C-alpha cells in the first residue's frame, strides 16, 4: 500500500472512530451539544442541538469556531461533531430550500434567548411564510409598542435564524434591516418565500 492509500485509509478510520464516539456519547447521555455543518443556497450553516432540541443555527460569516466556543461556554463544554443526530433538522432545512416546507417542526431549545428577547423570538414563527412584519408590529404584538429597538436587537441576536424566521421582520419603511446572515441572505430567503 502506498503512502497516499495509507493516509486515506487512516482518515477513513478516524472518521469511523468519530462517528462511533458520537453514537456512544449519545447513547450514554454524554452528548450535550451535537453539531454539524450544512451547505445551503445562502451559504454554509452550522446547526447545533441539545437533547431538548435545536439550540443554535449559525452562518459561516459568524465564524463556526467562535460559535462552537460560545456553545461550550454558555451551554456545555461537551460539544461534539455528530451529524447523524441532526438528520431531521438537516432534512427540514433541505426541504425548505427546495420549496417543499413552509415551517419547521423540529423541537427547539430556547436557552440562548431570555427575557424580552425570548418573548420576541418565540413570537416570530407566527409571521406566516411569504409575509413580513415590521419591528414596530412585533413590538406591539408582544405588548411593548415602544420597544422597537429592543425587537431589532432580539432579531439580531436570534440564536435560531432560519428556523425562527427573523428574516421576515423588516423596517417600517420597507427596507430589509439587519440580519445575522447578512443582507444578501435575508433578501434571498424573502425571495424564496415569495416565489411560490
């Protein structure tokens, strides 16, 4: 066997070992945060889950290493690449981008949002597919009409973008406003949803 074949085989063995480790950690209740990366039409995504549900969706522009560090510090140091654990959410995201899904049904873990921010992000799924609402509309809907800027901050810090549709929140003048994934991603998501 030549050197390249040896390296390829060793790499395959390492991948198999990682998969076995993830499966064993999950079966023994030691896997507190599983993550995987996904390709999407709006760029590479990182999706992380706890036993409760999906806890974080991140865009490449956020820096996946930084996001994993945030998860280790705020959720649990037991963070492991375990793609199989996230097959359901990966399938729902693929179906969404294919135009076959308008809402997400996977369980969510809200622990990275608290207080008023959590009130806002928990409200966002009520904005229907293909529709938008202004930051002011959301502030009024959650009972604090003067908290327009706080709604903007809650949307900007939404730990579950895409699954919790903060991309559907726009400025009162019709401008897109900010988005964790960038203005191009927000525009692409709104175009996808209006295309049906």
